[in-house]
């Protein structure tokens, strides 16, 4: 089994930056892709960015050029968020994909004030 713990959320003014971290434990050898999703109040959870074990990345159009996903090792994924906007306010979730299923973290709240 894989467990995920996110950190790095908080309150920031528009235009500011935050870095989210996600640490995996357990059967990390089974992890393929890892990614970040977010869910704003009253909205569906959406993909923000993901990265494969080979380093290929994918971003939502709304964050391209502002957010960067990185995976320095098999068990860690970061999301560097720059030029934050109020509409980026959401709970951000880390997700790990294994060959059998997807595993979610507990989420970390990001609030961007205008």
C-alpha cells in the first residue's frame, strides 16, 4: 500500500508563490505517475498537473506558465506555484497512480487573497 502526505498550503496574496510537497511511503516501488489535483468550493476536483515516472509532464491550461511540477525521486513530488490568483484557491490533493489503483492524500488548503 501507498500512503501520501501533503504539506505547504497556506494563505498568500495574489501574485505570490507557494510550494506544495507530497511525500509517499509504503510500496513506493509500485508508483507510476504522480500528480496534483484541486477542488474549489462547489466545484469538481480537477487535474492541475501530473508527471510520469519517466518525467513527462502535463498541465491544466489554467496553470501553464505559472505552476511547475517536479519529482526529484520516486517518493516525492512538488508543485511550485507562482503568480497565484484568487481563482487558484482550493484544496490541493496529491495522487499516486499504481498499476492497480489511484491513491489520494488528505489535501492541503491553498487560499489566495485579492
